[in-house]
């Protein structure tokens, strides 16, 4: 099953774009990339997903490289409420979702 | 949280006692999952279910068993709790209803278990 690699932590100034990278070099052709975030001790929250094309919704944008071996989650105008741990996930066989340790994003006032 | 309830939300127990955590959903979703979350490890998949009476192991299944006798309920049992099973446990659900073919997980609020 494809696994992901993310930097353990990042900082971003409030109001600026936050760009969170993810490597998934073993991803297979039909596997989607998903992003979730977790604030404090709450359950993780779905943000966005994509297969090949770039995607945008009301929360974020997802940029997937042409070879699909990496992706970037973009929060266009980060706020203090975006401080959270962000997880990049590639779904494995049998509909299993494997989370790693994620990236702890701190938005700085 | 979107029709998914975990109980109990907090539990303190002693080593060697059995513990059952319950996940209840009202979404009629096919897939249900149990994760544990520990500092430095992120979320790790314990077991998951792909239908009534259909379950499979995740990456950290030792010491845990699960049962799913109804679509809406997924039970996680620690037959004999150990201190290493002190953790926050999250249940999640998903379905195959997205037209894109992707599945989205929805999580419960979590159950905090302390084993003394």
C-alpha cells in the first residue's frame, strides 16, 4: 500500500498562503490522495481529495504533480483557526486508510 | 458528528479487565474503522469492517477484537486491557457513494481510555 511522507512541522503567517507538501512516491494509478486535519483532540476532519487533476473547494486547493508522486495542500489565506495537524493519506487496498504522523501547522499572528 | 457516536467518551479501567468501546452510526455506511492515536504515532488503524460480520485487521490489531452484527454498530473489545492500550480511540465511517469513486472518512469524537 502506498504510504506518505510529510514534514513534521511548519509555520505560516496569518493571512498568507500555507503550502503543505506530501510525498507519495509509491502511489498506484487508481489511488486517490486525501487530506484531513485534526484540531486539538477532535476527530480528524476531511478537507479535500484528488486523483490526477488539481482540485479546489471552499477550504483548500490540492495540487498533484503530473507523475502523481507528490502533492501540495494550499490554504490560501491561513487564519489562526487553521492551526492543526494536517494528514496526507493514500487509500490502500481493501478500503483501508493509513494515516501517518502528519504536519503540525502553526499559524502565527 | 454527522451521525456517528462513540461510547463511552472517557473510561478508566485496571489492567486485566475487559473493555468494550462502541461506535454507532445512523448514516447506513458500509465501512467502519477503529483507530488509536498516541503521541508521536499519529492515527493507526486497528481493525475495520466492510460489512455486517465482515472485518479485517489493520496495522496494530494485536490485543483487540471487533464485531459487527448490525450495520450501525461496530464494537472494539480489549479482552484483557494493558497499560500500553491507554490511548484515544477514534471510530470512522465511509461509504462508496461518491460519484468520483473516492471514499471520504467521517470521524467520531473519540473515546479516551486509561488503563491503570
